[in-house]
């Protein structure tokens, strides 16, 4: 499965203060005319500073937020657009940075509940849960209550509930933020393994080194727009840099210089 999005826009309003300190409402574009293609068997990184529009974009791509304009299409393996809203949701595993889990359930019970929601039979559900526990290395804590888990363990439980129904598309918003090395490695290795199965993986991150290592392609966002779209090696070659952190700075600096010249 893949995602095709064209001319995506989403605006919000905010309060700003004038020079005389009077407040007024101002409309701004969190996402401003963005085109994206996320392909099967690809890990696509979405990079940018806070406020760049990454989360808003991912929520629209995951069909959790209605675009102000433009469209998002989910395309199946036969090249046909999926239009049924329920089927679209079953095609996507979405991890949000602010998802809260029911603490009194164990990670295993959570996965069972999700499997039941998606109509999986007992045998398929059990087999899938065993597979997830192994892939995410959850053996030591899968039967503990979520409220008693560490931050890294909770994040793995959170990701696990996105995997139970075997979606064709994964959308992860900051999946490794604040995690210890072992938890981060488990999640990164999972994304790599799903890529080899032909899954489509989109994820946002502030960790440029992680994206450089993991992604087939990255898009860089700034002020709601895509300012670069290429492989990590392609972007570094274009800017004459040897790491994505310096690449991003170089692209932003070039864009700001052009804005000043146009002004």
C-alpha cells in the first residue's frame, strides 16, 4: 500500500499582539500546499523543527484530521484507491506522540483488545501477539500492567497496539523520543524489518542521525512547507555536507536568504 497526497493545506488561528498590545486573531498555515508520495517498501522520514507542521501533516496522512484543502489517497497493492473509511483505518497503524494507554491493562491484554476490535479470530490474534512480543523484545514485561512500565516499555506497548492488525502503512510520530538505547534500537529494527516486508513506513523525528541511518528518503519541513525531498545521501551531496543536521541548517539558511532578497 502507498499514500498519495496533493496540495495539502491546513490552517489554524492564533492570537497575536499588535504594536499597541491589542490582541487579534491571525490565520496561519500549519501545512501549506504539500505534495507527498509514500511508497511501498520505503521508510520516509519527516524532519523539521518544532512548529514546522510535521504532526499536522502526519495526522492528515493518517486520516485523523480533515485537510483544509487538497486530498490524501490510500492506494492498495493493485493500484486502486481505497475509499471505505473503516477499511482505510484498518490499513494504517498510527502512533501519536500524545497517545494515552489504559494503565490497568497489561500490554498483552491491550493487544488482545485491539485484535478483537479489528475482528481477528483467536488463533490469528495469539500468533500475531507472540510475533510482536518477539520483534519488540517485550518478553520481560508483556504481562505487567502498563501503569507499572518504564517510559521505553510503555512506548513499545504503544507501538505494539498499532501492529496487531498487520497494517500495510505505519505512521509514527516521534516513536523514539526520550527512549533509552535498547528501546530505541528495538523500534528502529522493527521499522527496518517492516520495510523488508513491503510495508510503507512514515515517521517524524528530531534525531537527524537516526534518520540518516534509517531512511530511504526524507522530507524536510519548515514553516509548513517542504523545503527538501530526497535520499539522505542526495541531500548531503547537494549541500556539500556530511550529516543531515548540517544539511538541514544549510537548506534553511539558503531559504531565509532568498526570502530576504525577495523582500
